[in-house]
């Protein structure tokens, strides 16, 4: 059984200029423990797809067709009350900018505990400290007392990952979690996600505009363009022999900028400490 099965998903937005089809007839699945990458430029539909999976498409947007099965459950058929029980507990999401996702008025510890308690997890500050250590944040006990603005961008993203893992989800959706980070910190976060996947066995749906970033983490890649899934396959095979002209253009652009190295994840540290 797959962890996630998306069939013929379509999402549209009603605007003053008419209907805009943001996602059109998209189908894919994610196996247990698998890391699948979604790649495409801005406006390709990749983030809208992620939000549709979690029932987070808001007006004027709407899902116009298809199904999203998480195990045996069709998420699109669930009422909002039951969807809330799935979000955060069985499926978690990491967003692109932790500055907008973290509340500046509350400490890191308070926000971690809020996430845990919202889904019936009775773990206290000791569990919150463990989560920070699991995401390789040094001096975890001290970080619990700090506010988001007191942390670096890389540290804030690690806190978001800790919050996403707080309730031991089966599926983690990471929506461009490294885009706002410099290259060194980006490599750290990719390596961390890879090792968490290996240790926890959770599935990951990783969204990025960069083929090179996806190559560092995912086993399989889905290429989106203009709301459609135009090509997919194992990373090594697709990068070695892309069939669609758009995929070929993405690879060529990555190579011109020194990317598209189909290698293994690299570890990056600064003075032996996470950034």
C-alpha cells in the first residue's frame, strides 16, 4: 500500500479575468519511506498541489476534481474537523520561510509544546528538548527559552522541522524549505532531512524549483510545468536521459550554473556546529 496516492487532481482559481487552472489532472504516489521530489518554476502548480493534499486551498481557489488517498482515507472527502486531526499528526508540512511560520511573540519551547498538545501528545519540555536535539540544534535546552528572532535562519528552519516531527507523522511535505537559506545551511538541512528519513522511516514529498537540490535528496522526481505533471522517474534515470524539452532545459540551466550534480548528500558544518 502507498502512503500517498494522488489521482487526477485538479485545482482552479476563480478570478475577475476568469477561471485559472492551477493544477490539471495530476497523478502520482509516494511509497512508505520514499523521498519524492517535485520540481518546477514559480507558478508550475507544485505548491498548490501540496496545499490541496492537506486541504489548505482557500477561496478563490477550489479543488475541481480528483482524489487524494492517505492510506485508505480520501482526504478530499473528509470534513474540516477530521482533516485537522490528520494535519500535523499524520501529515506535517514545512514551509519556505520560517520567519512567517513561527510566532515572534512566543518562545521556541512554547510553540513546540502547543503543536504537541494540539494533537494529544502529552510530552513535556523534555520531549521538546529531544526534538531540538534530533534536528541537531546545539544547546537545545537554552534554545527552548529563546524567541525566533534570536535564532539564525538555519536554526529557525530546524525548529520548523522539529515542530513537523513532534507528532511522528507518516508523511512530511517540505515546500521549498531551503530556498531562503545560503548554500552551506541548505546542504545541512538536506542532509538532516535525509538522515531523519532513514532513521524514522517517514515518507517525504520535497518541493523545490531546483533540480540540483532535488538530486541531493530524492530517489524519484516529478517535473511540473503550467499546472501539469509533464515527466517523472527515478532521479538518476531522468537526469541522464530527460525526455521532455522542458526537463532538458531545466537540466541545461542547472549545468550552466554549476549544478545538477547527481551526487550524494553532503554534510556542511561551521566550526563543527550546526548553523
